[in-house]
C-alpha cells in the first residue's frame, strides 16, 4: 500500500501522471519524493504559493535526438539520444549518461529527477540532469563504441558546457566512452574545456578517487548508519549486486572495513562465494577483459554461479544493491529482513520498489536511499570540476577525505531532518526534505523562472 499523499500534493501528482503518460519509473521517483513533502508545505506555505513543487516536476529542458552510426559490417544503425536538463537552481545541470537498451524518456526523467535532490544533498553547486541512449554497448567493438560516442556528441555538444550542463558516466558509460566524447567535444568546439565532462582520465583532467567514489561513498554512508546504531562493518556478511564500477568499489571498501562480501552479479545471474569475493578476479574479468561474471567460477572452484536466480535469497547482514532500478521488490525485501539483514545502502538509483521500501521501514532496519547513499559519485564529480576550474589536481588521500566528509554531512543532514520532522531514523524522509528545501529556497530567491 502506497503512503497517501497530502491533499495539496495529490493534485500535483495527478497532473504529473497526466502530463507524462507511460513513464512509470518517473512516476515512481516523483511519488516517492512527494510522499515526504506534506509537512514541508505546512511549515513553508510560500513553497505552495510559488508552485515550487509543480515547477520542480517539470524539466527545464528536454532534448531528444537521432544518433546514427555505422557498425563493423558497414550497416547503418540508428539509436535515440536524450538529455533532460531538469533543474539549474543550484548550479549547472549535472548528471550521468546511461547507455542501455532499456533507456527511454521515462528512465532518463526518473534519473534526472532523483539527481536534483541527490546533488542538492552533496552541498556543492550542481543542478540536476541526466542523459543517455538506448544504445547497447554489450558485445560492441571499440571502434563501434567510438563511432557511436562521436555521433552522440556531435549533437550533444551544442547543449553542454562547463557552466551549462556537465555530463558524466552511468550504466554503460565509463572512462573509455568519456574519452571518446571529450575528444569529439574538443574537436568540434576547438576548446580544451576540462569542466564540460567528469569521469575523465587521470592524465587529462580527471580526478583521483572519482572511479572509486560512488562505491566508497555508499559504504561510508552505510558505515555512518551503522555507527548511529553503535555498530560497524567488522565481520558483517554483505551482499552486493552488480559487478560494474559501483559494485567493485563497494566491495573493495567493505573489505577494507572488515566486512565479508559473498555475492556479486550481472544481468544473467549471480555469484555466491562463501569464502568472500575475490575482487582482483572480478576486476580482471569485468574491467580488463569485459567478460561475463559467470566466468568467475572457472577460477574459484568453491564459488557457485546461479543463472537467473535471486541474489537476495543469500543471507546477509548488509545488502548493497548496486546494479539497477527496481532490483529489490517486496518479496526480496521480506526475505532479506527474515534472513537477518540490518542495513541496506543503495549504490544504484532507485533499486528498491515502493513496497520493498515500506517493508524495510516497517522492520526498522537502517535503509539508506540511493539519492543519499550513492551521492558520493556525483559529489566527487563536483570535486573534479573544482580541480578543473583552478587547473589543479589533488592527491588521492585528500580527495577521498573530502568525499568521506561529504558523506558524513549527508548522513547528518538526513538524520537530523528525519528527527526534526518527527520520524527518527527515516532516511527517505530526511533525504527528500533536506534535498528539496535547498532547491526550493534557491528557486524562491530567483523568482518565477
Ligand atoms: N551517474 C552518477 C549518478 O547517478 C554520477 C553522475 C555524475 O558524476 O555526474 O549520480
């Protein structure tokens, strides 16, 4: 059962449904935020008077474009590109690009909407945006990836810039793709404009610790939630889903803090390694050889590969969903709680369904929603922009320290806001309200724009 919306907010949500038909992930993301905002309107009637919520739900600009390219067989391929520039009250639009066959406008809008509040929570001057394409990078050659990225940027370049909109990576977009896109941007504009993209290579404007930041940050956030309950990672059995960038560095940081990660996965199946995931092996398979995770068991005889199974059936104390949206449903959440899970930290965006969230909250476990828990990635992108703006590069330790402090602050803000609004320990409420208020105040100050 969904939480009912405040009577002032229900018509706003109905309007969002009517104006954005069929975009179910966007509806879900909007509803989850709106459920928290009733008491905010009571304390701040000026937000309603100036239609702040209605304005936040409408992207400032949405760009949809054709991306034609030629594959290795000489066949012309056509994909669709998107950039949704959602909100620029706090800074230039900021958010990643996702290349995945599931991408359509509804996915990009849900991600862009989440990004507004996530970026606000970082405390850094970044607005919210997101983009991507329904292009499937799986099985493509380097040449195909390059030609696709070049075509994508041939349109996108006119919409972005270091003070306008700063894309980065997301699912299917990593250092290789950012490199191809930066090269094309530089060629078309004749500008070496480092701050236009983040997630760049280390010898051409990238930031140390950016690669690790989303995973490390999510673990720092969970560590704070555990500390608030006088607990820590030491000796905890942990389950991580996915095997991409977020998962890899989540696993690494959990292991450094003394936890034992026993799972990882890809879209075909999951690995259960009771002795603890061999991270070097995962990195070799995924980052270097770009292979599927099932090959893991060829090198670790005690590990099991379960094709198409449910990773959340493996008992764990800490779960960190780090693959994609809606990967934990109500049934999975119930299994996790029954198996003794005490904390969930979301490395992915919106990985838990509304039913799953209410089960975690009903069981009073520590549940850190993605917009708070995975904000370390984009926060470190903002640190990359700071280094680019002063043509500097910081060492790993100082950047990692800043990331850690940012995650501690996000935790503190969410925790205190949940307390203030009468629901201690509710990080969903805390994150939504803390993220929203900063954006709302900035929008009020700037008038009707
Ligand atoms: N795609 C990441 C996110 O979901 C990072 C975005 C960025 O660094 O701009 O927050």
